[in-house]
C-alpha cells in the first residue's frame, strides 16, 4: 500500500518526484501527512452526496496539501543551501 501511495504522489507531482520519494522514505512526519491526505481524499469521494460533509474533508485535505508543499519547500531550501 505504501508503494502505491508513493507512486500516486509522484504521478501527481512529477516535478517533485525525487524529493517526494526521499521525504516519503526518510521523514515519518511527511509520510503521515501523505497518508492522511489519502484518507481525506477517499472520504471526500465517499461523502460526495453530502456536500457539507464532503466540504469538511476537502478542507482537511487542503490543509494537509499545504503541509505537504511546505515540507517539500523546506527540504528543497536545505538542499540548495547545502
């Protein structure tokens, strides 16, 4: 399941493939964010017939997506400095 999740993330963000793979394998916080994004996205689909509920999961997903991007940006800055 983890490999499938990693593959989906890389398919969605091919420009960040190397960084995603590195963080996913070495950063448990990043991996947790990715897993939670997956759960929220699945929940949005399950609740699509109840717009208010789907919107709650969309808000969660969007927050996690921001954390996901922040992790990639933060790590990228360190790579550029080092």
